């Protein structure tokens, strides 16, 4: 089983596309903090999440990552794409009046799901993933999608 959590309108073939927003018509309507309840333990070979984790309060993001760890089978892969907070802040400091830089920090704010609650750096996320039990955590240089443009942090980790 492969899961695309927080899919929005970014559907992946061969994945169960999951979102809390029914307007995007996901394959499975669910809160990302309920993966174990909805899918079970040790059942997914891969979980991907594109530009979703920054939309969660920090405690909820930690819960989501714990859920991913439990749902992944041994050796299963977690793939994350999100704004690189360190690089986004650098851009903002160089050009503070550019609206796009502020939107990358705070979200586009077009609806209730479109706010950024937290910003992650590679070091932050690596530390968090490691504390949960993930191994072989690494930064990937080329994003799978870069659906939002801008400085992207791409990481993978394994159970």
C-alpha cells in the first residue's frame, strides 16, 4: 500500500490519496493524525506528503509523523516536500516587500486549510524524524513535484 497524505489536488497514481478537505475529492477523506486507525500498523511500503506538514500545528505534525512511522512496514519509505524555512527566510530578508515571500512563510490563506503553522529546516526535521525512530534520513536535492515553486526541502526517511 502507498499513501499520499494531504494530497490536496495533487493525486498520485498507484497511491491512496488522502485529505481532510472533501472539496478536493480525495480517495479517502481523513485527518492525517488518524492513519493507524484508518489503515493499520506496518501496512504501507511508502508514504508521501507534499506541502502539507507546514499546515499543521507543531504538535499535530509530530503526531502525524508518529502515525507514519507506525503505519509504515519495516523498511518503508517516508517522503516529504515542504518549504525550506531557512531559505525562505533568507529570501524574505533580502526582499521584505515581496508578497510571495510572505506567502511562503504564512501560507496563501485562501481557505481554512491554507495557513502555515510552522516552518522547518533540515536540522529541525532530521532531529524530529530521528527522535521518532526513522533511519537513513537524508535530504534529496531534486524535488519530485515542486508544485509550489520556491525553495523546497525534500527529505526521505525509512522505518
